[in-house]
C-alpha cells in the first residue's frame, strides 16, 4: 500500500510546471503494480543520473547559445542534444517498462514521437511560414505545446526528442542555418523559446516515469515489446509519400544503442526477471548475434 501511494505522489508532484498542471495521470492501475517483486532501484538510479546529467548539459549549452548566438555554440548544442537522446535510448527498456507498469504509454510516446509531420511544428524550405513555431497566434508555453501535440493525428508532434531535432537541425542533409535560430526576428526568437520549453517538458515527463520501486514481469515483457516495435518503425522507408519524417539522428542513435541498451540492462533486475520469465536471459544473449529476432521469438512463444 505504501508503494501505491508513493507512486501516486510521484506522479502528482512531477506533473507541476510553471505554465499549468500536467493532465492528471490515469487512475487505473494493474493489480501487478502492488505485487511487483523484481528489484530495479539501481537500474532506475543509473538511468535517472544519465538522463539528468545529459539534460543539464543540454540546458547549459542552450544558455550558452542564447547568450552568444554563434555557430560554435550552436554546434555544441546539437552535440549535447544527441548525447541527451543517447542517454534516453540507452535506458528505453526501463522507461517503456515503467510506462507499462504505470499505464503511461502515451506520456512515453510524447517524449519521442516519430515518424512525425515536420511541417506541423516548424517551417520547411518549400513552406517557409508553416508550423506552430511560425504561428504568431499560438502562445509559446508548455501548456499550449502539450495541447497541440497529437491534436488530430498521432504524428503531429509538438514535443519530444524527434521534434527537438526538427526544430534544431531541420529536415535537410545540411543542418538548419544559424540565422534561423540566432536571428532577431520573431520566428527565430520563438524557435529559441521552443527549444527551452520542449527541453523542460522532456525533463518533467521523465520524472513521471521515474519511481524508486520494483518492477513486475508483465511490465518488463510489455516494455520489451514496445522497445522492439521501435526497430520496425525506425526501418520504415515509405514515409515521404505521406509527408512523414524520421530525423537522421533518431535513426542512427536507435540503430546503434537501442538493442545494446537491452543487452546492458541491470543484471540484478535481469536475474530476478529470469526467475519469472524462463528463457529471457538466453534470448538477450542470443540477440548479440541474431539481433532483435531472438527476442521477438521469445516474446512470440506460447
């Protein structure tokens, strides 16, 4: 019972921000949440530290760029965003498992929505005045960005890492030019405001998925299913005809680190999970050579 109230308190406290309260989390809970027996404290602490340290580095880099508005600081900002995203992907299995346990999958999806419609958020070369950032009538706050996220379609992303990559880098082979981010015009100013707000929202969302409590086998299995689903989405190639886009960094980081993160999950957590889910240790070991197929076979077994 104490665990249930601890989780509820964490969800409520982390939901607060300076613009408006977060939407109340779902009150529905799987009975397994009060019966979780798989230790995950060390895993959670390590994941939180990696995420928070990278977030702090991003915020400092954003401050430096806002102060100088020079190319060197913009390059550093882009590097810090990629590092922050890598920290997120490294521990995606844990985040997905927590989302399953807490019934917060929509919140996790908001943290990294892709494929997405890039023109929904920001201007494109062929549509220079498109996007929420260019809309002078849209108040630039975390609340308004939450409202606009997925307003009529799941790929209408106004928040999350992939959206940040679009705003910071653009969609072309060449990164977005410095004046588009450093200029004195209203759109450049709104673009800088967006980077700040979207980064803050990512940190708030991450706190909602961070609880110092055990996991359960069904949540870990659910988290693994969501993790493997990202592989299929990442490899999608028929997006342009629908106007959809996956940032190159999203593809690259997931290709390099997503499965490695599964294989590097906390050993204590894995051993306890294996007692309740026979074959998972062997499937993870086999994935080093066979890739995600070994894990999918384990998930598909009767």
